């Protein structure tokens, strides 16, 4: 089993990757859309998955005019739904021999 760590992005690298301002990304953090590791802005690190979440939040805001707290809730529910679908597919696969 490989123990390769995923490189993490700084706030500035996340800004470049998403083309969003640091102020917008800090707003995302404050309402719970993004969760950095590290306890201070200078130490914050973000996974590459964070890029997709930030872009999804931006699209929801632009396309549906949802406020940031609403987007945080929507993204949380979308992630939960995706997890439930994955678990459901795994359970169906385990039950195949019995059907």
C-alpha cells in the first residue's frame, strides 16, 4: 500500500486555480463552503477537491442567485446524496448473489 500524500494548495494557489479573489474564498470559509487545514490564513492548505467545490459554489451563486449560506447547505446536501448513492450501489452489488 502506497503512502503518497496529496499535495495541498495555499490560499494564493487556490485563488489562481479558481480565478476567485482571496476575499471570496475567505467568505466561503466563513460560511462553511470550504474547510482549510491549518489554523491561520497563512497556514491554510486546501485539497485539490476544494477547487471543484469553489467552482460549484460560484456557479450556484451565479446561476441560481443563492446566497453563500444557502450554497453551503446545498453543497453539503449534494455531497451527502452522492455518498448515499455510492453506498446504495455498493450494497446492491453485495446483494447480487442473492437475487
